[in-house]
């Protein structure tokens, strides 16, 4: 299927993990794909996606917490790939700490990247959709922690509940313009972020060796396995497609049945 032929799609955090799965799916479906992430290897990752899929890609280094840099990135994407149709706000961070050890700096770091970063990118994408008259799509990566806070991550949970709230508010403002805004809640997807979680939560919750906490939590998933970035990419592509034209303001779990609300 080439549902996005000729369309320009931007995925933040698209150089690795879940974002890479999302970017690759759009590239496979004919989109011109820009990825923007803080990692220095982002241009190289874009070239690898192009080599794998034959799509036109662009990789830009971006810190999503920097409003001026966000604006410049969207400008460059449109200058080089054409008017934007889909913006996927996926870049995110996590840290894990007991409440009395949780620093203000950590709180700000998680909220800045996960919530303010999503807001700044949505704001810039909306400016561009309106300027070009595009019935664009916003898709924001929240988390199972937008449904239920887990232990030792009140800041991360707050940041992801925030993503759900801002998505709903934007959806209401944009609905009459044909622009949709939705959020997704991945459960357990094996990425570098999960390796960090496995190690740090594992140390804090008990005497877990490498991979053991992950294995225990995956056992608790009704489907009995972790998800893949490609599976998340398939959901995001659906939400960006014509088939999802009447879906807005929703937060959709993709977690093998882990959370059913
Ligand atoms: N892996 C999971 O199980 C899981 C579960 C729920 C939600 N999520 C969310 O999915 C998203 C992707 O996570 P992942 O597991 O692929 O993690 P990852 O660590 O593999 O990738 C994180 C991405 O975010 C980018 N990033 C971080 N800070 C940035 C900044 N300031 N500016 C621009 N880019 C920045 C990184 O460059 C990288 O591309 C995150 O929002 C995360 O919170 C992940």
C-alpha cells in the first residue's frame, strides 16, 4: 500500500526505536519522510531509511525543547520536501527516581521534552497546515503512563498525561478545519529506552538481573510478548490515513492488552 505517495511526513525521534519504526512505515508507503532528533546520527539514520525503502528522506538534528530550532526545522522540511501533511511528535525521555530523590531538574527535563516539545512541534505544524490549507494530521506519542502512573516515575507520568490533555484540546480547536490530533499509548516496546527501564527499575524494585524485569512485565501482558516499533508504525500510519478521517482527540493503546481503558 502506498497511502502517502507525494505527502511530506515529519517524525521527531525518528532515528531509532519507536520513531524509526514509524518513519520506516511512512517511507514504505511512499511518503517523503523527515526525521528530527537530538542524536547526532540522525542524518545517517535518514539515509539508511532511504536506502532500505527507496523513499526520499531528510535527517535533521533537533532539540524539541528549543522553540526557535523547532521553527527552523519545520521551515527546512517544507523547503526541501514540500508542504507538510503529517507531524508525528514522538521524541521522548524517561528517568526513574524515588520521590525524595527526584530532582527539580529531572522533573523539568521530562516535562520539557515530553510535553513542551510535543506542544512546540504541534504548534509549528499547525501554523504550516493552516498556511498551506492542508487537512493535516497530528499524532503524539504518549505512553501507558498516560493511563496509569507507574512507580518511581511521577514526572514521566505527568508528562504523558499532559500529552493526552494537550492532544484533546488541540483536537477541539482544529476539528472544523479538518485537522485531526490523536495520541498513542505504547505499552512495552523493546527499544533503548526499555533497556534503561529494565536496568534502573530492575535495580530499584529488587534483585533483577539484565532482562529479568522486562521478562516479568512482558509475562503480565495478555498477549505475552512485547510490541515492536513496526507495529506502532502501522497504528500511526492508520491514524494518518484517509481511513481515520473521522477519528480525532483520541488516545489509543497499543500494548497487547496490558491496559484496557
Ligand atoms: N519503549 C517503550 O516501551 C515506550 C512505551 C511507551 C511510550 N514510549 C514513548 O515512545 C517514544 C519513543 O521512545 P523509544 O522507546 O523509541 O525511545 P528511544 O530512547 O529509543 O528514542 C527516543 C527518541 O527521542 C529523541 N529525543 C530525546 N530527547 C530529544 C530532544 N530533546 N529533542 C529531540 N529528540 C529527542 C531521541 O533522539 C530518540 O530518537 C517516547 O516518547 C517514549 O516516551 C516508549
